[in-house]
């Protein structure tokens, strides 16, 4: 029996090589070529015929375009991340670590959609129907009418979708699905790419909303070719420590809504429940103010969140350490240099540790001012006043730059009972006119430079 021919395919870009190489010739990535069985040369007539839809050229202004109808999933936090709900014909890719709650959340969402009158289908390639039924009973979804199909063959899945015509279908997971047109194993680059392409094309032609569950690599990125993320309309990531009861669902890409939106869930015995006030998670409950703690208002998509920034400055050795969790380490080193040069606060011989409480990751530069005030507070050993918040970007020249949508940040802080705020001058409410009730009880200090902020804090 003749030996099957093998090729080596890159997991990053999908290019192939007849022999193994350390570096991919296509994208230049290292150690990404994996062995797979070469496709046969048998003619595959009309294999992509369903993908080639002809259309006439039209002028953009002449095309009738109505806003997308959205179907709420019954979970407010999931709807927030999706941009308001499931869109007809939309394809959503959701990834996350094993056991973090992807299947649980989607089963709960399908049950809510089914109870609201939607025709739903749950396709599982990793579990049997009995296992899915057992999980639904464990989640308290009594007498659920969600249809379940345990299948991994793409052609059979597409035939079932054609027959059932569901409004929303979940494929759990795309890495287990395989097409008989290809000889490579399920989960390979070619299989994932082609199966996702066919399912996406079916969603667009039929109007069925499809949710694909994706595996992640050990680095945390979605497994398979990067083209998978380009094909779909929305990409969601599950974040959070499996040892913690809280989960974050973040939108990385969304053609129907805002990106970087987050939904906050709490894992309970009855599944995932939305958290309506997530700021409470990220704020430590101190009976009295402590040194090195400063609260800031960060924006996650359209949602303002109050997050506590903690800093610890301790005497270091000849080579002091700078360590940050949830914040950019390079930016921390830059802020320490600005703090020394323009505010006269020297930490050259000190270890500096900075942490964003609650496991949240802050990527926007609006955290600069809060980080610098927390470091100064820890170094002096004096706590900031109770009910104090700060936000603003700090430049290398020591100037405090405005943060986007500063008024919304201040409204959120005032709503939660904060009393003192140091903000960039451009973010302060305009003087004159009637007093704004949105900021009632909040004393706002507007600053233009980091020296002014330090002087105001010392006066408080």
C-alpha cells in the first residue's frame, strides 16, 4: 500500500511546505509548521460553487439599507457585548480557556431564546446529547426545548441546518468539525478554514445566526488560522481566572457594534449570571483609606468602570524592580521618569509594584494620573482622601492630557458617591451657567500639569 504523501502547514498563515522548516516561508513565524496529509489531486468539481454568488454592480447611495434587527438573548451583559443582541445572518466566534464557561453561557442563551419563541439548534462535537441534557438540568433549565445534534461532519450539519431552518445555531466547537472533501484531520488549518467558510456562507444566505465556539492556544490566542477571525462578524473572548467566580466577555471585533465592550458575569451553581454593577468587583472595601491606593474611571467600550489602582513602593537593592499587573510595564517605567523629572518624586532606589484590582487589564493611557498619585501616596506613606478619584493621560513633558468622554466618567463617579476628583482641565465641566446635578456632591479639581496635581493632593 502506497504511503500517503504529507505536507507541513503553518498554523499561523496556512501556507504549506513539502518538508519541515523551523521558520515558515510565508509569514516568518517560528515553529508553526505541523505535519498533515496532503490533499489528493482528484477533481473536486463545483466544490466552491456555493461560495461564488454573482451580483450586479450597484451605487452605494441607491442600495436600500435598514438597520439590523437584533434579537435579545435574555442576558443583558451578553447583549451589551454583542451590540444589542443576535443579528440575523451574523456569525459570532467566541473563544476562551477550557472550563471557563463558554458552553454554559451559550446553552443558557439558547434556552432563553427558545423560550422567547426562537427556533434554536445546539450542535455539539465534544459531548453527547446526554451530557448536554445533564448540564441543562444542572443549570436549572427545566424542560428545555432546545434542539441538540451530536455531529462533527460538516455536510451532515449543513443538511440539518437546511432541514430545521433555526434562527440561531451554536457549533461547539469549530475545531471538531470536518469536511469529507478534505483528507486532513479535524482541527487542522485547512479543515477549520473551510468549515468556517461554508458555515459563514450558509449564515449569510439563509439568515441563520451562527455562533462558533473556538479553542485557544496555550498563549491564549484563538487556535487555527488568523483568517478565521477575519471571516466572522464578531469575535468574543472569555477572560478571567478559572479559580475566580467572575468572568469577563470582551468584544475584540464587532461589525454590528462597539469593540472593546465587556460583559461581566458571576459563575454560580445555576450557571453564569450578569453583574449589573461591575465597579463593585474592582474596588476594594477599605474601612479607612490606605496609602498607595487610588481609584480611577476607565472606559471599556461604552461602559465607564471604576477600578482601584494599588501601588507599593519598597526599598530595593542595587537594581530595583518595576512590576505591574494589569498595566503596561514599559509605561510604568516612563511614568516613574516623569514623576522624578517634573514632580521631584524619586524612586530610583525603590522597588515599585503596581496592580489593577480585580484582574482587569487597563490598556488606555487615562490611568497615568491615578498610577502616579498611587505611587506618590505609597512612597510618602500617606493615604489619599476618602472618596477620591483621578484620571488623565500624562505626557513626557509633565502635562496632563484629557481622556476621551471625561463627562461620562465624572457622572459615574458622582453616581457612586465619590466626593473629590482630580481631572485634566479639558475634562472639567464648563464654568458658568446652572450647576450640573450630574456632578452634585463631587468637588472637581482641574489640572494642566503633574506638579499641580501633586500640590493639590498634598493640600487635601
